C-alpha cells in the first residue's frame, strides 16, 4: 500500500472514532474511542516521519503517545469512575444527533478536500496525502465543535475539547510538519494540564451539587 493510501485509511478511521466518541452515551466508551483515535494520530505521525525523513515527527509521536494515548485517557477514566459513567442526556436525541453529525462530517470533508487550495494555499497542503489529511483534521475539529454545542455533560465537553485538539495536531502535520520540537511539547503539555484542571473542577462541582449537567449548573448559578 502506498503512503497516500495508508494515510487516507488511518485518517478516515480517525473520523469514525470521532463519531463514536461524540455519539456514545457511555462516557467510558467515548474515552476508549478517543484513546483509539490518539493511537491512530500517533501512527500518522510515524508514517509522515518515515515518508518525510523528519526525526522531529518521531518526537511528536512519542509526546502524543505519552499524553494523548496514556495520561489523558487515564485521567478521564479515573474521573468517570468518581462521577458517573452515563452521559447527561444531550439536547438532541440519538437519531437526530447521529444524522446531524454525519451531515457535518461529510459536508466539511468534501468542502475542505475540494477547496483546500483556497483554505490552505500551500504546495504541501494541496498535494496528497496532506490534502486528505487536512480534510480529515478539519472534519474532526468540526465534530468536536458539534459535540461542544450539542452536549450537556461536562465530561463529554472535555472529550470534545480533546477531539478539537487532535484535529489541530492533525492539521499541523499537513501545514507545518517541520515545526520545532519545543512548541510541539508546549502545545501538548498545555492541553494535558487544561484537561486535568477541567476534570478536577468537574469532580468538585459534582461532589458539591451532584451533577455534571452544564445547564443545571448554570441554573444553580442564577
């Protein structure tokens, strides 16, 4: 299999894991879907490192493996055990949510893949496999946004934030694969710290008010 075909298959599998992470009502399943996606992201880093002969991408893969595929899932599962495993019922029903998510997914993938020369007018981004990779990255980012605005559960919002960040990293591989190592480590570390702080706050709020429902918490504040 060519590099283009391998990247396309792995990247498209990342979209599938995004959809599962968003739509699964069991928060543990959402977390495991995110974990699989993180491992797929590490795989893409390694593929590009070999294809481009760029050793910095191996470092990026190692940092992502430690933080995204290990520490963040462990944190999520730990806090889920202390709160609840089932997501607070979202604004949308399962069927409507899945349909809308699929519409968002297909629409943004086609938009970016066909208009990449306008959205990212660089020689690197407009060629394969970077073109497909960038389309998948922005699709994942959009699915993360969709989860943020359509979900009421605070922990699911953290998962959505992690999806957003995965989309950003996937896009950076296409737009700036030669990024120096320090910004890479800084970006990933900052997200890990943010996730930890959010989960810490969510646990405290749940202990105080017995809920991770963001709407209910807003009503308590008012």
